[in-house]
């Protein structure tokens, strides 16, 4: 997105794809089609950039007809008061140590937004109207009722999230909805989401330890194929002869992603 290009904390800010992001999404679709992939269902977040990415991929695969299931639980991490701020400015103002803790600390939450901040999802009509799977917040309901002069029911929405908070909503959604409703039924699933939500999914699928997950980097627009039978992650040959592990940066936790695949009897397969 343009936010990425400008080095801003994006989070739940609904930034659209930049031209480069559109081309990355199209290239991902072409690569999947070239390797003969087909899908039965698509899951995305409520953020435009994830939905746009899915649509561009589907268009390149001649699969715009596929059903799309949208959920806020696949949203990017909510960065609180850091949302929309320059990462460089935050680093200069608060120091390298605090910057790293806010950006990548597993249990560290950035400062929370107020109930009336433009970045608080409770002020966004889509979350007010359509988000139903969160408990009702008595405090927020009272605040909104006083503001409106009439009784208002308001649900508890995140004002900030740590990496753990983000994973505490993405991993259960994968287990309870995506796995049960699609994967376990033999359906081929395409998930289009954001960096930290994908980080959580890979933490679960590839059994990455909590203390290692902050060292995992997620390249933009690169299809990551998880084979549920062999329990391993695979990358697609783009036809250039390049080694993807030399082209793309997966960070220090890459060793957990690309371990040997397993045969059906649980024994290691050859290294892919």
C-alpha cells in the first residue's frame, strides 16, 4: 500500500493497494494458475487491501466466481495510537528499544486509542453494524448512549493489540472455521490477509515457538502453499531459475517454515 511505501504503521487503517501491490497480486495469480492450482473457497479480512489482493489473484486465475468469506478476525494487528504514524518518527521520538518492542514484541501493546479516535474501529460503520462475535462492552455502551442521547449497544473492540492478541483471534478462527468448514472437508482454500495475521497462521501450521515468531518475515505477494497431507510449506517455481530463499527474506524463523515434508505415515519425506 501507499502506507507501506511511506513507512507508516497501517494496522486497521483501510489503505488500498498501491500500483506495486496490484502487480504483486496479479503476479501471484498468474503463478498459481501456471502451476495448475484451483480453489474452492476464499477467506479474506475486512480490509480493502486483502480483499483487493484476493480479487486480483482470482481474476488472473479466471475464478472470480469463487465464494468469498470475509472476517475481521483475519485483519492486520491493531496498532493503537501508532496507526498512521511514521515508523521513523516513532523510532526517533521513543528510541530504538521501545520502537522494536511496540513493533515486534510478542506481548507488548502500543498505546491504546481513545473511544473517540478516528482510528478506533468502534467509530467505523462496518464494525458498528456487522461485527457480532464480540461481547457487549458496558462502558462503551454507556459512553455511546450518553453521546447519542438514546440507548446504544456497543461491542468490545480492540483499541490496541500485541502480536499475541492478533494471534489469539486468527489462530482460533482458522481452527474453528477455516479448518472445520473447508480444509477438513477436502476443500482447497485461498487465504488473503495481512502480515501479522499470516504470521499467526504460520505459527500454528508450522509449529513455530512463541519466542521465535517475532523473527519471521512475510514477503509481500508471494504465494505460500501449505500441504495439509505432508504438513509442510512449499514455494512455487517462478520459471526464472532463482532460489526463492535467496530472493525473499523470511527472517530468522525461516528454518521452521521449510522443514522436510512428512509422508502419510508421519516419516520425513525428501527435502523439497
